[in-house]
């Protein structure tokens, strides 16, 4: 068919049909491509998020592992830092050993520490670095020395006494206090005798293993002589001009001894003042340290006093000794 311009109308129709057919086929393909692109983008985002989660998980595990190792080291070395030491809630151990800070130098968790704490024989011990002694505000007697053990002064927690001089120093303080009591009460004389019963206790223990027939053969006189011989005695005496105006003495080791307080009250009452008195003061009531602390010190450094006596033996000896205090007014 020809139109006015002479063109074939069927050709135009056919061309239009072809164009419409191509558009219908192309639309589904474009839609598929869009969906694929969207899916691809979603997968990429999922992969990215998964990677981020994996990285965070790996970081968390690494941090937890690091924290776990740090806590293990802290538990192992138990370092003590200045802030904790100076806090009001800090409980200062009764035993301190001064040590060289080089002992733990280079250990990361110990950087900035002043020492560490450890339990020895059930007793807590502070291992204090020698370089921190000056700023610790603690007094070490007779002098602060490295690799030396000190015990707290029972009457002043800021003072620490060298362990191997503890018992002898305590004994001297007790004798001086008794002498001062006699002086303050206006006494004319006093005698202080230290009686050590520990040697007799050891012999009594040995006798327990003797056969009955052998033990029966020992006479009462021999037993008495053996008892006196086994006791170790040391005696000191002092003389004064005497005074009828007594003053109450300051007490430290014997502050809670009932017999001593009674003597002071009787002398200072002013009514029918006492003229003489003999007191038996048990050292177990004014012990230098507990036996468990003495055992811990022996375990810590094998401290020996007098060549062969361990701290534990010294503690037992003190527990078995008495002070005989004779006073005349």
C-alpha cells in the first residue's frame, strides 16, 4: 500500500512491531541486571560487615588474652604500688624484709612498684625495695639494711626491729621498765630475776621416755637438784634512796598485768602503804611475738640467734620463762 508520499505503509508497521518486540524482550533483561547488581552489592556489604565482625572478634580475643596474661602476672608477682601503700585502708604486715629492687627489675607488671607481698608459713610478709625505705616513713632499728628481716614494734607500728635482735631488745626493755617502776614508786631497792624453765621442760620430756623401773630409782633429792640445775637464771639488782611520795609509772609491757597494777595502786593509795612485794611475771603474758610468726621468720631466712637458737626456739623459751620482781620500800 502506498500513501500520499508514496511510501509503503506495511514497512512502517513492520518496523514498529519489531521495535515494540525488542523493548518487551530488553525490559526483563534490564530488571535481571538490576537485581543482580543489587544482590552483588548486598553480598559485598555482608562480606564487609562479616569482615568487620571477625576483626572485632579477633581484637576482643587478643585483648582478653592480654588481660588474662596481665592478671596472671599480677597474681604471681603481687606487686605493691605507692598509692595502695599510702592509702588509709592498707594493712601493713607485721614482718618486713628489705630487698634489692633489682630482684624484679624488667618485669612489666612490677614497674613503679615499691615491693611485693607474700605469705610465708601463714604469715603475711612485705618485701620492701631498699630504694623506697626513705620515703616509707617507717623506722628500722637499729638500721635499715638490705636482705634483712624486721618485726613490728608491738607498741608502735611505724617502728620495725631487726628480727635477730628482737628478743634481746625486748628483754632489755622489760628489765628497764621494771627498774623504772621501782624508782617511780619510791623503792629503796629492787631485784629482777629471769628464770628460764624451758631447759627443765626439755628434760621432763626426755624423762617421759625412761622406763618406770629406771625412773623410780631416781630419788626426790636428785630430782630437786636436777630441777634447780636445769633452770637458767639471771639476776639484776638496783638500789635507790627511797621516797614516800610515789608517782604512777608509765607502763608498756606490763600495762595489762593485774598484779603489777595492784602493786602500783597499793603503793600510791597513801593508806597503809606497802613495804615489800615479790611478783612473778610470766613472759607469756607479754610475749615479743607469736610462735607462728617466729616459725615464719625461720622459714623466710633461717634466722639464728646466739649461733644455734632459731626464732621458734627463742619464742618457746620466752613462753616458758618468768620474771621474779622483788621490791623493797
